């Protein structure tokens, strides 16, 4: 089945007319996007958009062979003129299957918002799922058979992709394409980096793809360390990396602090922005979790884990540190790092980068800084990907 993307943007396109934002300013050349529209095998057109005939011509195709035109959502963009000779557009009732004269089968998928999703089966039995902007599927079987390709609003609705993964509709070889890209998405290379962390990709308007070719599916790193200073955005970056995956276990190593309202507010802010499907474990006992099979782990953070480990070996006392405390801490760190090396789970860990600031005034403060630097370096050595977050911008250090 051959798919040509006549557009990959939101209904208003990208850039938006007259918008001065950074994403719109950077949306030039291949990053400029018309409203999303799909041409399948030259016979099926999903979502008619302004200039569809010209877009098809630029991609080397014609709309003269279109036998069916389907709409997935109410049109909110510029006025659309129907090209002469095309069949009247329509929508398929939820759950109904439409057999086209071209041999394609189209099933309408119910959504959690107004509109209709479409499952298209080609003559070669390959299958794709298309969801309109801001929508998640609400009518798939569980467990579902994996699609060869899925097109949806990845960054706007990462929970929709997570739900598809949970049902089995998105598997390891499913090509996930981001469409309905708006000026709320980050510009340039940051867009493609962020999509890759969700196991998705974006292609320019006019690109023709063969459904079922898996060579371009991004490989997801199994172990990732996200470093950053205070309020750098490191926790948000870590959470984004797993937002499109189901059943994440969030491991909070900070615990609770009675009588500290500022700490309680920090914990509440983290909890509120996490997906509702995630579970939370408040523990510093990481080794058993790493040894178990299960869903992805998000560990936030290693600095608080180290604080607990140093407390447990009395590392703040110089005499006790010299008489066994240092050795005991090294053993704890080595055990944790060995667990990271051996784990079969997807792991995203967060840690503070504290070695670039003012030298602490106390011996215990310098000891913590030094030990955290060693822990970060050892943990990073076992990770496929390491990032440093500065002012909300993720800088790849490895992978």
C-alpha cells in the first residue's frame, strides 16, 4: 500500500499566518506543513484540504484516480474548494466497514472526541490507522493486532499512542508517523528528537511511503540518564520520554517530608503532570525493581537516592566515613550500577549535575558533590543515551 502525505500539519497549517512564534518562524522549506491529508494508492483521499490538487501534483501524483473521499473531522481551516471530478466527501459511521471498488477496505474507528478515525487495509493486506487531530481511538479490540503504520497527533496526544501500545495496536515494527503538527510543537531538530523518544517520526509534505517498510522505525534506547541543574527541566524531559508508553512505574526516591509545604508542593506538581495510567513507588530500594521484568521505570532522582545511601552509612561524619563508610557507599553504588547493566527493563533516570557551581563550603557538601559526580559517571557508562538539560533544552551527550 502506497501512502502519499499531501500535508502533515494542523488544520491551520504551519506556519500560521501572521504568527511571530519561534516554531512558525522556523517552519520554512521542508518544515512548512499544509493541513494533514492522505492519498492512498491514488484511489482514496482522507481529509480534503486547500490546494490538494496542487499538493498532489507537486508530489508527482494526480487526484483523477480518486474513487472515495473521506473526512475525519470538522474542517476548521481556510475554505476548501472541491477539485472538479472528485466524488463527494463523506464520513463512515463508527464501526462500519466500507469496501471500495479499488479493493481497499476502510473501517471507521470510534474516538474519544468529535470525529472519526479510519483503519485502512490495502490490497496487499497491510494496515494503517489514521486518527484526526487531538483524538484517541476508543473502539479498538483488546488485544489488538499491530498495525503496519499509525498516523496521529503524537506530541499533542501522547496518551493516545500509549493506549495503542497497551492494546497491542502499536508494536515493535509499527511505523508511527506524527501528523497534525502545529506551532505548539518545537521547531527544527528538536521536533524530530522529541518524536524519536516516543518511537515516532515526521516526514515532509509530499513524501510517499510504502506501508509495511520498517527500516525507518526509530530504535528506542533502553537506558537513559537525564542530567541537569535545579529547575533546568530535566524531570519534565524524562517524563516526556515515556509519555507515549503505558504502565510506567514512577520511582520517587525523595519520599515525604512532614512539615515541609514547599516540598509537598513540588511533589504535587510532579504528580499532576504525570499521566493517570502511571503508577508511583516511593522507595530507594532500586535494585529489586531493576531485576524484575515489567513496564518502564522512571527514577527521579539519583541525587536523592545518594542522599539516602550516604545517610545509611553515616557518610557525613568524617570519622565514620574514614572507618568503613566510604567502602560501604562504594558497595551500594556498585550494586546499583550492576543492576542497571543487567536490567531488561526500559529505564529513564534523572540526576542533578552539581559539579559546575560554587565549591561547597563544608567537607560534607564537597563529599556529596564528589560522590554524586562519581555516581553520575558510572550510571552514564551503562546507558545507551545520556542528556544534559540546560534552560529546558536537552543536549545529547551520548546516543
